[in-house]
C-alpha cells in the first residue's frame, strides 16, 4: 500500500463498540443500556415531531433543549453544549482543547474511546495506572500535562472519586482543560457541576444514553464556563450545523421534563444493582463497589473468559475485556429484575 491515502486510512485505529445481536432473545447486559424504555412523554413528543416537521432542518443551536436543561440544572444556556451522544461531545473536546505538544493524561483502565480520539487527532497521551484496588491515583494527575480526561465513576470498573478530589486535580491544572466524563453519574455518583463557577478549565460531560434510556436517540452534553462552551460550538459549527436531529431535540426536552420517570427508573436500577451485588458476593464473587448501572466482577475459580462464553451459550451477553489486569473480570450491565434473575440463575449453574 504505497498510495498516500491508503497509509493515512490504515493508521486510524477505530473504536469497536459492544455487540448488538439481531437475536432479540438475548438478555443483553453488555453495553450498559437502560433496561427500561424511555418515558411515554418522550415517545409522544418524538411521534408528534415525526408527523409534523421532519421536512424542515432542526434548530442548529437547540435553543429550547438548552433552555430546558439550563432551568433543570441551574446553569445559563450559554454554559451548555449538546452533541450527537457524549461520544461526539468528547471527540469535539479532544479536538478543541487538548495540547498536542504535552501528553494528555487518562487512566490505563478506562473508556477505550479516549486513546482512539488521541490517535485520530495526533495527541500524545500518558496512561496513569489505577491503584491495585482500581481506584484513581489522584496525585498522579498533578504532573504537567496537556489536558486530563477520566470518567467519574470510571468505566469499566465502576469506582468513583469525590468532588473534593476532582477539585484538587483542577487546582493543580489551571492551564489545561480537565474533562470529567460523567456518563454514569446518575446512578449514585456526585457531579462535579458544582465546581464549574470556580474553575474555567472544567468541562463536565453527561449523556442521555444511560439514566434516561435514550442510547438510540444519541444525545449527550457538556457543561462548563462560557469560553469552553463557545470553543465546542466553534468546532461543531465548522463540521456540521445539525448534529442533533428534530427527533432527538424533541425527545430530550421531554426526558428532562419527566423527572418522576427518571427518578423511578434510576432508583430501580440502583436497587437491582445492590441486590445482584449481594447475591454475587454470597456466591463467592469479588464485586467492585459500583456507583453505575453496571458491576465489575471476578470469580475465584472460573475464568472470566470461560464464564463469558458459557453465559453466551445461555443467551446472556456480558462484556469481557481481553486486556492486562482486567482479563479475569466481567462487566455486567444492570438489567431489569427479571433479566438479572436469569443472569444469576445461569451463573449459579455455571460456577
Ligand atoms: N463515556 C463513557 C465512560 C461511556 O461508557 C460511554 C458509553 N459507552 C460514553 C461516554 C458514550 O456514551 P454516548 O455516546 O452514548 O452518550
């Protein structure tokens, strides 16, 4: 392959998303989706929008959605950026804010899209190893860097650090942007949003994919001071004016408005997570304490890869990472109580 474009394309290492099987009979616990459907209010709004206005372009600035979220979280709408899933928000943030001259820091065990973006945008990075108990070594993020990103809670471990610890990281890195990826924060974590007023270098990223049951609609957002948000808008408006379509804009507004449904479903998932963690503990599993909608587990005798394959034979799909330090763990998304009972029953049979 000597052609210039062939080499260019071959150097890109894409992210590989979790399996989405066609067979609907799987108990699907592999991609941290919400087991409950979106609120009926959301579905009604999407249907009405589909009937009325799909021939027209959407609002490129998503003004109504920004106003609704601003009201909800007590920020100004100029402090909010929306993207096509938080993956897109993260990609724009890598492009906009990370210094290609100095390595960006992120944990060695973390969301595997970060190194993909870094490679794509030719940004150098340094991996910060997690401690033996998989917690984040906060002081390791005080060294000079070209930016920092980590999920809180982390994925796929489910561990989290306190807002006080995040503040220390921000304090030590005032010249570079610190991105806190809060994809799972609604399942028991605490948002770093309260630090935005004080720290112009903080960008908090969240998603409607998990706690709002809208993985298929693709809505994510960033919160930060106006200068950072304007930076993201500049990148977005240089690539695509309409990253959120009309259905996404309409559905997301209603997802924010239906607070009762949001609270009921996320509390249900937290209760199920605690019950399943207890049961697995009793069965001898090591269960990393989780503040997310998944658990990270390891069995003392049955190898994770074997358990993964045997669960698949039982039509139960979980996530296995063939990666140093975590290749004897499985990440299991929290499904409905019925789904988790099927999972526990299969695990009992196998182990
Ligand atoms: N951040 C983390 C840590 C995630 O696990 C995910 C989901 N795979 C995302 C971001 C992206 O979520 P989405 O693009 O669906 O908003």
